C-alpha cells in the first residue's frame, strides 16, 4: 500500500498536504519496483486476485497487488513512468471529489494511467471515516464515487479502499448492493483464499521503510513480519483507545499536516 511518490526535493513542500511518512521518494520507489522485477514478482489486479480467491482462475508465480490510496498527483508524474518501465500494473484508489484539486490527480492523468493498464478504483467521494456515517451516507459515498469514475473513464469500478481503513456495520452489504466485488482495508497482513474479499489486507510502504525491510516483507521473512505486525497492532490499539478521529488528529499534529479536515489524507 502506497500513497504519494515525489522527487526528494519536493517532499518538504508536500508534507503540508499529507503525512510525510506516506510520501516516498521516487528513487526509493524505483528501487523497490526493481527489486520486485529482479526477484520475479508478478503484479496483478484485484480482479485477478478475486478470480483466484473464488477458485475461478489462477495467479502467476509470486503474485503481488500494488495499490495507491488518495489520488496524489505524483502517482501520475512519478509512479506511472516507473511502473510502465517494468511493465507493472497497479491499482489507484481515488477520492472523486478531490480529483483536479492542487497536488491531486486530474481526470486527464487518470485516463492516461488507465490507458497504460492501471486500474482506477474508488476511495469514496469525500474520504470520510465510515464509522461516522449513516447507512444512507455510506451508500452515497460508494455509489457516487463508482459512477463518477465509470462515467469519466469508461472503465468499470468494482473495488474500493476504506478511508483510513475505517469501516461500519453496513459497509459490506452496501458495497455489495452498489456493485462492488471487494475492498481493501489497512489491516496489516497477507491475503489467502479465506481472507474476506471486502477486507483484503495490505502492508503500508512508507517514507522511512528501508529497502531491506521491503525485501523482507515481500519475501515474507517471519522475523521482520513479527516486528512489523507488533508495531501495526500497537498503532491499531492506540487508535481504538483514542478514537479514530482523535488518533488521526494527534498523528497529524505530530507530523505537522495542515488543513487536516479538508485535505485527502491517508
Ligand atoms: Zn486515504
């Protein structure tokens, strides 16, 4: 799970738009993609993953799903050329009401990405925490974002990623009724056939993730995974304890993110 990719020199300026931890330097991202290519990984789409999880199709050896949340402009300017260089596909979850805003992707960017074999999927219309929404508002966020992307790009939207990994009791039913086939949360981990397709797990790759950790993650090195899993669990516990909203406020305060209510945050 990625968020923004930027030139190293841009990172300070962009830190005002999102949490620094979520901005990868382009050369770091490139080294990670190179590592995947060298090690023989095959990036696949969520449709491929779903087909496999329903035992309808097979996956190539060493399958991996590369995702990006939020729809930051660097996804087009920096991530796309790197992905294209390696012939990789990735899934970009965009917040439809943020498309075209400063520092965010435009519809022109997205259609170009789509043309290059990238999958554009929903990250809702406004990036709300689902736990704060009624059933009707949940439906609106899911339906509007899906329809907007489908209308603008002429490509089908069947998957979403949950803003901040947050959910509510209506999510799965509403998603299914709105035509979604699956979704990604932010829970740390790998996916297998018994993973609920509406709660596919992911592992965040961050600004400070060293290449050796990235390598250990994709190799599923038990020791590294145990450490990362403990850290993720501690963060989730802190989030529960403080309440999701307060936790994010505190996090943004620590990282100096401005305009936290209005900007599309991870
Ligand atoms: Zn997000």
